[in-house]
C-alpha cells in the first residue's frame, strides 16, 4: 500500500456553544501531522457514560444513518438517539470532528440545551458524509479516529496522529514534541456488533499510563479491561493471530498504517483476515522526566542466545535451544527500570496446525503467548513494565504433539531485551 504525502494544516478550535468543549482540543495542529486532545469516554464495552449502548453498532437505534448525510434529519436525527442526551451530543461532537474538515459543520435542533447546536468539523477523514452516505472506507476511518481519541475517564490528553490519509499525514511531529509511540487504533464501530482493536508500539503501554490514557494500556491479553477494545498485542508482531501491521516509513520513523483484525483458528482455518486503516497515536516526550538526581540513562539492548538457556523438556544445541516436550526454558538477565521490550526469536516444527505455542513470563508475571507457526525464525515481542534488576525470563512450551511421524517442537534462537529510558 503506497503512502499518501503528509500534509501541513492549521486547524482552528471549533466555535462550540458548550464552553467546556474547548478544553478537549488542547494543542494546535503541527506541520506534517495533527495534534489534538482526547477526552471521549466509551467505557464499559463501548457504551457511553449514561448507558447509551453501542453494543449493536453506532448506526442502529441511535438516530444515525449510514445511508444519508449528517446534515439531514434522515442522516442524524434531532429527535431520537444521540441528540437527545448530553452524553450522546458529546459523542456527536467527536464524530463530526473526525468526519468533517474544519471548514464544514452541521446544525441540529438541541432538545437538551434548547435552540440549535452547531457541530464543527476538525480532522476531515470523511467529508462526503456531510451530505452523502458513509461507506465501509468512511466507517473505518471515522472509527479509527474515535478509538484513538477515546479515554475512559474523559480526561483530555494531547495526542499526535499519523495515518495514510491526507487529512492527517504520514510524517512524524517535526518539532519532536510528540515522539513516544503509544498504539495503533482501528476497527469499525458501525458494524453489528462493532469491532475495536488496538496494538501497542514499543513501550506505548508505559507512556500511555504515565500520560493518563486508559484504552491502549492493558497488558497483552484478549481485551483491554478499561475500554472494551480487543488487543492484537504488538503492532509489529507477525503471524495469523496478531496485528501483522503494514508499516509506512523505515526504521524508527515507521508507523503502523494498516493492521489486521484479531484472527481465530477454527476448523483448521484462520478466520478473520481483514486489514483496517489504522491511526497511530504519539504522546509527548516529557511525560515523566526523571529527578535531577537520577543518573543518566542510555537505552540499551542485551541478547541471550538460546543455547545458553536451561530448563526442562528440551536441550541446548550448537546454536539454539530446542523444546521437544512440554516444559520451560529460562534465563536470567538485568531488566531496565523504565520499560522493556522482550523479543523471542523462535521457529517451530508444525506437526499439523497450529504450530508450537509458547507463554512468556518474567518471574511470575505472564507477559503473553504466541504461536510459532512458521518454520523460519521470527521475532515475537512482549512488554515488561515491572521493576528493574536481575529477573528470570521463561518460555513455556505447552502444546507438544505429533502427527504422521512429525513432532511439534519449539526452537528458540535467542531472546533480545530492549531496555527503555524515561523522557526528560
């Protein structure tokens, strides 16, 4: 997928009739991207704070139609659904900001405050929705924007966005203010049922927590307890069950632009292969400056070769550790104080799908699991946010088996620990 050239835009604050709304847009637009506040609350499994449920998709029973323009009554009703409650109107505000550009707006009768209320555009991911329908592409871009701006607490945290869309742009923040990658957000909130995904970038879990963000900060697991989003773990993880994102850019400047839905292995087939346009969120690099007395910190990496590991159910070879039976291989290593990305480079002998499955832990803390479905070595990334110092990293193989004379084994080439530093 080719990158669309980045843009420089100067977006004004919307002229909203609710004074508190202005606080949701702290930060101005920056060259080659967009920074804006987030404060939308979609907690409790995608429900608004007053119980207005989104369980069946945004367009159902909420006065919103995908077939017609938001400007019109048959596109966004003034008399039922979102427009009839304070929380619903807050959602409409964010919806319009994501969909329409700063030069466009819609006005609706306001049964909550009286008179009329104008909703001003801001980002402009689906300008066609003002007077026309919203197709799948429109739905997915607007959903990604809403998800990226969601915070369970409703607190407004300045964020910087990158995406393969001309309304946002592909370049990083040229000022360097927003340099900490948090997560990629994607899905479709207009489906029935809606789907909402996020994948983590580097130490994004830590930066999100420090900044007060709540929806991209769950430890790798099936879902984010705080917001009801489904985690596809690290954006760069490759394999059928992971985000498997397509990146734009190279090296540290790359960002996840298109990411895959959560796939499920059922009846010998991986189900769920759709890639969604993704919005990558970046946070300020001055979230938690260290005290003046803190010794200088330099990001570092350490690699432990598989053949140096010890454990049960396997053995060390000339250049790798091979786990032949269910069991655990482990090693001890010094972890960083400010977040660690642990990459297990492994491959499997499949012996019929699925391939060998591993669970990675630091001490007693489970970081996540992965299936080494490839017979070639690949990296599987996990995040450890615990305290620093010497810790035991363990890799447990838990689905030993054989089929037609072929054994299912897990082969560990090496483990790399990338140790981060705080900002400041």
